[in-house]
C-alpha cells in the first residue's frame, strides 16, 4: 500500500442553485503521507470547507460531489455505501470545526457528550465511558478533569470548549483528523495553545491531520505539506519548507508577500490587487489571471492543469509550461517582480 493515508484526485463538488451551478470544489488534488499534517490554505470562499466536507461525504442537497477520487487507506471513499461511510466517520476520520458551526449541546454535561461517543462506537458501559471521558479531558489538557466532566458547556471558556471538541473528535481514536479553522474564533494566545495541543496530540497518537486555515502563518508553524486553494482549485502543492523558500504560483507569492514580517515596513507589503471573481462569472482561463501581474494571453484563454514540477511539487500555472510567453519582469505596485521559472 502507498505510504499516503489519503490521496485526493481531481475532486469536484458543485451546488446546483436556481442561479446556476456553483463549482465550489473544481479540481482538488493532493496527497497526505501517513502521520503528517497537511495545510489547506486559501481566502474565504475558496472551497476549503466544502473540500473537507466532501472528503467526509457530508455534502447535502443542492450540493453534490460530481467527480474525482478520495483514496483513503487504498480505497475510494466516493464508492462506499452510506453505511460504510458512517462507520468510517465514527472510527477512522474525525472532524473539528470552528466553534460557531458545531457547538456542543448546551443541555448535556461535557462528560456525557464525550462518553456518548465511547458508548455508541465502542460499546462501552456508561460507567467505563465516563472514566474514558475523564481520560480524554486530561489528554487535551483540561485542568481538574474529574470536576470538569460534570460541567455544562456554558461553564467553560471558548478555549476550553474547543479542547472538549477536540477530545470528542479523538474519542474514536481516528487515524485522520480534519480540523477546519479550529482556532479562528479564539483569541491569539488561546489559538497558539490549541495549535500546540493539536501538534502534540498528532505526534503522540501518530495521527494524520488536515489543517484548514486562511492563515499561512499557521501553516508555517503547524504543517508538513500545504495545498494552496484559489476559486475551488488547488493552485500549488508542496512541502511547507520548499513553499516558503521558493513559491511558484503568483497567487502563493502574493499570499506570502502579504504576511506581516518583522523585517519589513507595512508599506512594503505587496498585496494582491482586485477581488475574487464571482462563482457565477468565472473567467474563461485561469481564475487568477485577472489579478495576476504576469498573465499573458494564454492565461486568459485556457485553464491551466495542475502539473508536477518535481516529485511532491505541483503547480497550476501557465508560467511553468512551454506555452507561456509573458514578460519575465513586471512592475507590481512600483516594484520589480521577476518570474521564478
Ligand atoms: N449551500 C451552498 N449553496 C451554494 N453555494 C455554496 C453553498 N455552500 C458553499 N457554496 C459555495 O462554495 C464556495 C466555497 O465555500 P467554502 O468551502 O465554505 O469556502 P471556505 O471554507 O474556503 O471559506 C463558496 O464561495 C460558495 O460559493
Ligand atoms: Mg470554511
């Protein structure tokens, strides 16, 4: 079997709305080696959450997975029955969300909510399940877990509630954890603690993790690999070190340039001009072309394919093909920018 726990090939998910088809996920490919962390990064609306929900087969009407493969441990999840998927979700793949999306049930104690998972999926008795719940609270760093286990969600802070969510997600001992912007709703210090916790648990439990974020800074600190998304597509895939050292896609370059750095004045930041196109009015060629300082005629005409530059390094950009004939040096916000082919 491949050393990748997950391989996603050309995944496509659309919403069929009264105004037309919205291609929320439109050609997502990446792989995740077992025991590693993959970051999926992109602006709001780029299709990160719909990608993760598609992996879990949790897309509801009017949405539909319309193509591709999701190979998990050598088998295509898109070919599994609903029953098989429920089993996989309860035992192999877990997901945590940004707090507002799935909050805890306010009328049950947190202990009951964690214990429920042990009772349902592992058939433990109520008493044993509660002992396991206390262990889980300890594992995620909640102080005095014996006391906390009998408390209700409103008695906990936002950071503690997110720890409880993580405990619930880990209760089934998943081999893959998908965390969708798990720290976005938290303040900065708590964010750092939760990131540290996920990193630590990943190592201790030897889990594979998909970490979804709009923040490249978080990717740098947390992930081994990264998939950069723009308008429903993966535009670049790489290991994190290489991406930060040598970004290839002009969108990735723009994202990196907009990261605040200590050695730069705010004025030096080269922001990406323009706005994300509307899903009902997508450009004919590359969806980034209208904002790209390097766009040449072909970029406006034809959609580029995701192409492997070298092992483990994919980019979806005409610049890296023989067809491209644009200028290698352009002026961006009064500064020279050079294509790094
Ligand atoms: N229920 C829906 N109906 C129609 N379009 C949707 C729906 N949910 C999501 N989308 C579309 O999918 C796109 C991607 O959404 P999402 O994956 O949530 O973005 P992200 O998580 O990157 O912010 C959105 O921009 C929107 O156009
Ligand atoms: Mg999202």
